[in-house]
C-alpha cells in the first residue's frame, strides 16, 4: 500500500514538472512575439541605428525567462 502511494506521489511530481516546462516554453514564446512586435513598431531610422534591418523580425537581444519552481523528489 505504501509503495503504491509512493509511486502515485512520484507520478504527480513528474506531471507537475512537465506542466511547468510547458508553461515556461509558452511564456518564452509570448515574450519573443512581444519583442518582435515592439521591434516592428520602431521607425526604420531607429532600426538601422540599432543594427536591425527593417525587414528583420529578430529581437534585439535574448529575453530572460523567469525561472519556475521545480519539485525535486528526494530518493
């Protein structure tokens, strides 16, 4: 009985960590899209000064993604 509860607890931790990873990827994609939209809204002369070609959709720099808490199972 105890081993069944232990196994279920490990599975819950596993699925929670998978949820957090998916959430982190979703937040990162949203921030990249927001940065692309902000870069697109700049005037062409500012884009040239910052080293972005007017047709480029790349963000100026990499975006920091907030770290989400992870549950670690102690063996």
